[in-house]
């Protein structure tokens, strides 16, 4: 089996740090919940493509 490393970006922060280059912004609870729902849906849509992999890290 092939190893797989997964990065999931959570783009929400209380404030933007001066040194941060990541895409991030404040968000209300509804926006955060919709984002997590979209992540879950994306994972479900792609799970069959990942059957030959073992997730090493997230």
C-alpha cells in the first residue's frame, strides 16, 4: 500500500498575525459549520480513490 499525507487547511483565525502567510480570516459559526460540512462531503466523494492508500499523517 502507498502512504498518504493529508493536509486540511482550516482558514479561520481570531485575528491575522503579522508573520502569517496562510489564507485565513475571522468567521461566524455558520460559516465554520458550512466549511466543515464541505470538507466532510469532499472526503466522502473521494474515499473510493483512496482505497489503495494508507493515511500516514493528517
